[in-house]
């Protein structure tokens, strides 16, 4: 594992954007799996800035959303596809036909899940997956449970996650209670994993992630430590409890 601790969230975002841009420079057709939430917003801002300066070209890159609320359509302002459009796609030269996510509006969601995994396979697999981490250790929407699911699947969201996500909605009652998420297999088959964390609120989970001597499905992120190409970038605030 490569571990980078930055002074603050802004420098975490810069380093993360450099990492993503590097991947796209080396592999212009890279399939990126990009996450939503507060953590990567600064990274996307930085990528837009780099694009405007001519430092990165997304014209041949591909991108997917690794999860989506059921059933928010692609234009729903709280949906994850819309999030990526709003924070990145609309501001760079990515071809929208090369961006996709699970079609959660389709009647048969089991079919959606299968088709999504199939499409990832047809595209040749994920080259770089950018992950945030939940305060409970979830990655994408693989939540702490006794068992984790390999394939893309529907996930009931925990009370804590619903509460965390309520800030994006007018009221907590509007927060969807289920999401479709990529499973553990496609996370592990990603050629590179980049995990980001910033802020004090992530310090307990980052301590558990880095210092735990066991792997646990109750802290899904701990499994990432088995990935052969994992980079973690976090700021000092998230790292403050990690020093033994
Ligand atoms: P956050 O979410 O970036 O909004 O903290 C992290 C996650 O749930 O993956």
C-alpha cells in the first residue's frame, strides 16, 4: 500500500487529481470508476482546472458510477449520475456516451445488476477506482455486514448512512433507503484502487482501517489492504488517530 498524508483537504484533492490525470495520460482510454459524496469534490474541481489548462484530456477516457440510489433517474439532482455530470463531465471533454452507471429505472433490477457487471467486463474492467470511505468503513455501498456480495446488487442503506446522506436532501424522508452498488469483485478486479479520506470525522475509521490486525466484513474497507495496487491519500485531520 502506498500511503500519502497531506497537510489539508485541498492538497489531498490535488494529489488525487494528479493521480487520476496520470492514469488518463498513461492510458487515454482508461475506464475510471468515480465516487460521489463530499470527499472527491475537490479532486474533480482540480481535474477541471487541469483540463482547462490543457494538462489532461478526457476525450477517449471512459467513466462509470459505481452506485446509484433506487430509483433516481439520470437527471435527478440528488442522483449520483447527475452528481458526476455536475462536478466533472460537463466541465471536461469526456464523451457522455462513454459514461454510464447502473440503470436503476429499469423495471427488472436484477437484470440491471447483471447488465452492469457484464458491461464492465465488456469494457475490459475498471482501470482505476476512486473510493471514499464511510464512517462505518463502507466502500461504494458495500455496508458492514456478516457477508459481502461479490456482484453488483441492491443494498438497503443503514440508518447512519441515511442520516449522513440527508444533508443533500430537503428532508430525511426523501433519502432513498436502497441503492444499487458495485460488489466486492469489481472493486478487487480494478487494476488500481485510490482511497481518499479527509476531515476529523474520518479519523476513527482511518485508524481502524490502517491499524486493525484483522480483515472484517464489518469494516469492508479493511479488505482493500489485500489489493496489490492500493494508494491511500488522506489529510492530517483524518490521519490524526493513526499514529501508533
Ligand atoms: P463522503 O462519503 O465522501 O460524503 O464522506 C464517503 C462514502 O460514503 O463513501
